[in-house]
């Protein structure tokens, strides 16, 4: 058994609290991965003081040189992809193919960030006055606090960290308590790639202690958080009061719409992957299936038949389709929603129980579950369950399906299966989500496009792609007047 430490002020150090928590495999809770610091506010304060020194150095490093470090980070991730993926499956539970994908998303993000070091475009625009230049460019901001969830233990930290670093900021990383090992491995890679040590700080611990101290610290002007809408709202209040820049990625209740003219074989593959991949623990997961009434009964039957064949098991085992949930409360939550669904008059078509069998008895497994006969407004139709549970609804046409899709508080991802090009374009405009897929499921965003949602899913920012660089940099505007005389904007141009 290994004891892991924080990375603060350029060294691996024990927490000042002297306190540690256990990290166990969710597929086999006898498997203890290690113990990690349960840090306190004083650990965090030390990290901030060091990160400020890191920032002073890193912000003066030319952006292309910062990009070179990220290039090496990408290369190291390529070399370690298999090892990190295995470690990640062991601590998080999702199947190996998916954790390999998770590392790949980090690699893609690293290589994109590396090349951005030679762009980070500003603009030069004509001044309204003679002999005067007007331009904008991007400056680093300071120390960025990054609070990340368990479900993409590598990819989501990289979405935040790599653009933040490329823009010249220092970062403080607080990974979810369920996946501290992946966070540790990522910081090791950054250091090996040559990132100056004080530019990154890793502080393990509870959101309510370390996360909170990070959000409340006056010397951390940028916060990026992925997690629940409730926690995001609390963080938002603090950041609003302190005038901090904040990016939030929160809940989803994503729907797949399947019309009567769709390729149903394709839609079947799509919904099984979208709803039960990652054991449904994606904010992009397909958690509602809205079926055209003409195909509803037979398509639902096909989905149920297929989902029943999914093999539950440890993610490291060959042939496993669906791994465990992350922890006991997550499994209890799914089970509670089964009760809620029944109470509201929905039908549990399949699943709805804790599976038996020796292989599964020491993990947080739950049988893939389908709720049929769900009506708009039921709680299982409105609330994020974050587990292997799919609510199925019926609609009389595309317009009604879009209305049902939009009538929830969230707006991350949506999907439409159809062969009608006019309908597809109508849906692209009218589905009220940050991302829409046509003839593909609601999951699977690519690292080089903006990622994020509308309504209660986010607060208007995007991760990924080109837009995230706006979030992690401050726009500076410079006017250079080389006329040698006072020129008054808005006055002299128009008077002479
Ligand atoms: C998340 O679920 O929090 O689009 C992120 C996807 C992945 C990222 C999901 N690339 O499903």
C-alpha cells in the first residue's frame, strides 16, 4: 500500500493536517489503491503562495516555449497511455477501452494547446486617427484554481489545465477524491516534461475544505469547476462576490430523439452506447430516449433486448461492457430513482436492482435500467441520475420531441436520428443545448471543438477548442500614437 502526497512549492509533501483518506477500487472494495492527503486550508494557502511565484516566472516565458512543454506532455501521455488507462480503470471503474479514450482526449488537448502557443492571436485594427495604431493581445491572468470530477479523471483536468498553462497562468489542481491517483500521475507527467515546479500545485482533499478554500482565496482570480449544479451555484455566489472569473460545467439531462424514418439499427447502437457507456456517468450521457410513436413499441423492445445482454464486470476484465458506479451513494441514488419512477407510474422495463454473483459482490454494480412509459415532467425525466438508467418517452412528431427535449432545466447535449434533412436542420436550430449530434449519440465530443451547455448546465463559457483560450487570458488593448501631438478620439477625426 502506498501513501501519496500533495505537490506544493515544488516538492511532494505530507498535508499539514496529518490526515489521509483511502482510495479503493469501485469494482472490488478489498483492493486498496493507496492513501491520499486530506488537506486543510493551510496546505492550500501554501500552494497559492508558491503558485504566485510560479506565475511570475511562467507568465514571462514566451508562449511558443510554453507550448513546447505541452508538446512533451503530450508525448509522455502517448508513451504512458496504457499504464495510465489501467490505473484509471482500477480507481474509477469504467472499462479499459474508455479509459484509453480518456487518456487520448488528454493527448489531443495537449497537442492542440502546444500549437496554440504559436497562435494566441491578438488583433491589429485601424485607428480612427492618423499615425496611430490600435491593437489587442492576450495576457496571462494569474493563478487558476481547477476543481475536477471523477468521471473523466484525466481528460477533464487536461481540458482546464493545458489551456490555462499555455496562456501563461499557474494552476492549483484539486482532483475529485475518488480519482486522486490519476491526478497524481498527470502532475508527474507535467513535471517530467519540464514544467517549472511552482507552476503546478496538487492539493488533495475534500471539496468542502480544499475546494472551498481555493474558491475563497483572494489570490486565485480564476476558477474552473466541473460537477453538480448545486455546488456550481455555491461556487458562483462566492466568485460573483469576489469578482472572479468562473467557468462552470454542470448537469445534463440529454435526450436522443428517434424519428420513424431513422436508420433504427444505427439508432440502437447509438442509444446503448450513449446511455450505458461509462455506466451512464457522463454529463453528456443519453438519459432520455424520445421515440416517434410509430416506432416506439418495437424500438423499445429492441433496446431492452440489447441492454439485457450487456455484461457487467470489472473494467479491467476482457469482455466487460459496463463497469461499476463510482461509490455507494452513487449506486443508492440510482436505486432511489427506481423507487421514484415506480411511484410516478413509470414501468421498470429492465434492470432496477443490484446484481448478484460472486464476481460483482464486492463492487458498486447496478443492472442497466430502462424506465418505460415515462411522461414529461416526471422526476426521472427531469433530474440527472448519473448512472445506468434511461427514461423512454413517446412523441407524436419531431416538433413534440423537440419540445420535450427542451423542457428541462439543463441543456448540454442532444441527438436526433432521422433521414429527413429538413427535419435535421430544424432540430439543429431548435434543440436548446450547447451540442447537438445528428445520427450519433449524445456523447463523444472532440477535444478541438468548444464544449459546454446552456441553461443550468453552464454559465456561458466553453471548454475545449479555440474558445477556452479566451477564458484563460485577459485581453489587453494598446494604442500607440506616433503623431507627436494630442489627438482626441471621437472629436478630432470628425471635426477636421
Ligand atoms: C463529461 O461527461 O463530463 O463528450 C465529459 C463526451 C466526452 C466528455 C464528457 N468527450 O462524452
